[in-house]
C-alpha cells in the first residue's frame, strides 16, 4: 500500500475514533456551553444495536457481547484472510491500535467473516499484528455488515454507530 493511502486510512480511523470518544464524553442532556446541540437519533438502529445480542467469539470460546461493551468505543473490522483490500488496510489498523494502547475505553474487534479463527489468527501472528481475532457468534445485522468487506464499524460509548466504512 502506498504511504499516502496508508496515512489517509490511519487518519480517517483516528478521526472517527476520536470523535466517538468525545461524543461519549458529551453532556447527557445535549447541551454544551449552554447551547443546544443538534443530534440525530435513529431509533431503529438503536433498537437493533442494544436489543439483539450481537456477539463474537474468540479462539478460547469466550463470547463478547456488544451490549457488555457500552461505555467504551468499539472498533469493529469485518475482514477475511483472502480479501486483498482487507490485507491492505491491516497495517494501518494495527498502527491505530498501537496509538491507543493502554486506553481501556477503546476495544478493537477484528471479525473474520469466514468464521475460520485459526486461519485468521495465524495470519495475524505471521505478520506480527497485535489485533485480537474474533468470529461471528450471532447474526450480524445489515446495519453493521451489508455484504462487502472490509467494513469497519465504530460504535460510540453509548453503543450507537458513529461511523461505518
């Protein structure tokens, strides 16, 4: 991947993560400096997000439920080992995770859509990426993954979709 494209992807993900973190720190009543903030609420997506029990599984069989990650910014990347664009963006995602190392308010979930955990983990180990691999444990709603990979979804601290790319 050329350096300009890598820097663009890293900057985009960094900007979205930073925005999601700040959104989670905003005043609950929607006010900031005594001014009303404009917000858009999408009830259908919120209901899907909070009530459907979206879950992922790691290599040890541990189940991670998105409902349990509220209060954290969640970076979810749907990918596969055979996908060239997925492979191309992996170094920038790894670099992004490194920039946020030690920040327990951010969770990175690299979800292998093929459900082949061992193959995906071998891929990560071979390239020395520090990215945790998961496979889908529940159905993934189309609001998260509509068939194309790579797809990155970033959830804010309230669990709302802050960005989808």
